[in-house]
C-alpha cells in the first residue's frame, strides 16, 4: 500500500493507492498550507514585484497537476513542501524574500526542486498576464514577423549614456 502525506498539523492529509484514479490524485491531496507554500516558492523563483498573484497561483496549480501524473513526483512535491515549512522558525510562506531565496538555494539540487522548476518556468512565462507585464506581444509569425514590426524598438530600455572622445579612433 502506498501512502503519501502532505500538509502540516491537523491539515495533514493522507491517501492510499486505492484513492488513485487512473494515475491521478484529486487536487484536494494538497492542503491549503501546501498550496500557499508552493505559490510562495514560485514567487521566490520568479520574482517580479509588480506581478499580481494570478500567474503565481495558476503556475502552482499547473505544478500540482503535473506532479499528480506521477506518484514519485507527487511524493517529492508533498515531502518537499512539508520540509520547506520546517527548515526555519516560521513557515516558508512567511519568510522574507531574501531568506526564502536562501532556503530555495539550499534545495535547488533536489528532485523536489526539479519537479517544480520543470513545469513552473514554462507555465509562468507562458501566462499572457505575465507577457503583458513584461511587454511581450506574443509570437510574431502570425503578424508577419518582427523585421517590419519593431524588432529594434528598444523604447522599453533607458537610453544609454554614450560619450565620444575627440580624436579617439
């Protein structure tokens, strides 16, 4: 019998292999504490100060859905989230950004981190709300490419301070 555990304290949930349905586990497997922790992990991995919660929440949900496809990935995700919440005196979601980054750097070579990163980097930067925030207009192929559509338009960067010295060749 396989047993997976997620969550902390009274919110801890456990499932047995009999509760797996066609290789998928219901999203309720992860507690709200686990999901909150995962959202904060994604925010720490991809920090954009002006980015709202939506892209981080959607990315976390996609990480959960991807992990549900493999009992091993799901177990690594559950255990890793539980571990993050006991590495410091406060839960991961309550850490200041610098401490959270330090904690993630400490686990960046683990399978748990890989489970998150493999999905999150694609999902987060494929979110159209993030595209808008970063000024990305999307694929150019359907619009004739970038050659005649501002490929050299750098109005989103500050003008560089260019100085020329007399007589310099």
